[in-house]
C-alpha cells in the first residue's frame, strides 16, 4: 500500500502488538512515507499522541478535535485526564 500513490491512508492499530523500539521505527518510517499526505492513525497508544498534527478523541458518543497536544491539554482538561492518566 505504501509504495502506491495515495491521497489518504488509514492505519487502524498499526503498532498494537509490537514493542516500543520497533513501534518507533515503524512510525518514523510511516511518517516519512506519508509526508505531505493525509494519514489517519487509530490508536490506543498514548505515547504516539504527541506526534500527530491533529487529535480526535471519541468518548461516550462525544467527538473532540484538537489541533495539537497543547490544545488538547489546554481546552479539554477533563477528557485529557480520562485519556491520558497521570
């Protein structure tokens, strides 16, 4: 899929069953290959959230969208605490 021309690419839990070192290598390569393209990553991995340009959280039938991790922390502290526990 990545060697073909694409406009939008969606990854659903692409790194859910691998160790963090391998995950970082794969994610860096995916980011490199999808530069200047639209890529969507569905993930439960909290460590990845800081790498995304935009964050969308779906919780209890509510959809929250943020332009950055900073925006996420600042504008929705309740959903942030639920999503990113201390």
